[in-house]
């Protein structure tokens, strides 16, 4: 499974978009030389998990490895990006509550 990992966000949430499309919104905290960043996957096609991580496989072939304790947005940067996306899509994006099993969203 590890050879397929393309993204490993520091923090993450699952977004529900119109037509029951679910996506991973991942954020990374920057350091001295690089800034914060974010990415939105292409849509969740498959979910796997182990003791510590969820593996969200996207339609583009990406795999987001998300730590089970990393759910949420902990920066004003990530919150600002999410708010802007929600505003632009007239509130059609919903941030889902954390759960123990994400396999039922596909």
C-alpha cells in the first residue's frame, strides 16, 4: 500500500459536495522557508485503514495517507480557504464530522 501514497497531510477533513461526491481537504503547516499549503483530492473512490491511518484513494490515482488523530483544521489559513470555497459554491460544501469508519461514504 505504501508505494501508492502521494499525499500525507498534517491535518485533514472530509468534504461532501453536490451529487454525493466526497473529497479529502488536506493542509500542511509550513516552516521558515515555505508557507502553509492545501490540496483537495479528485474525489474518494476507495477507503482503506490500518491502526493509525486512513488511506483515501482518489479518482486520479492519488492516495492520501491521513493520520486518524489528524482530523480537523487547526490554522486560520486552512479555515480561510474552506470558507472561501464554501462561499463560492453557495454553501454546497459540507465539512463532515469525524468518525471511526470512513468506508461507508463511498
